[in-house]
C-alpha cells in the first residue's frame, strides 16, 4: 500500500470513528467506506492547497 493510500485510509477511518456509536469499520459496506475515503481525499487536497498558499505567502 503506498503512502498516499495509507493516509487516505487513516483519515477516512478517523472521520468514520468520530461518529457516535458506529459499528467497526471492517464491518461496513464498501460503498460507505468509499464515501469516507472521498471525504479524506478532499481533506488532504485542501490541506495541500493551504500549505501551498502558506509557502507562497512566506
């Protein structure tokens, strides 16, 4: 598993686990996991954009 994929999976699980009273990640259907992976991709992309803006401003 490459580093970006690991990051996406970690962030997706973190978002998922932040919900109250959810079943184990491994028991969820793939379509739901993919929804959280997309949230993670979006968050990682936004963070990258923010970092780029900060570097440009420095």
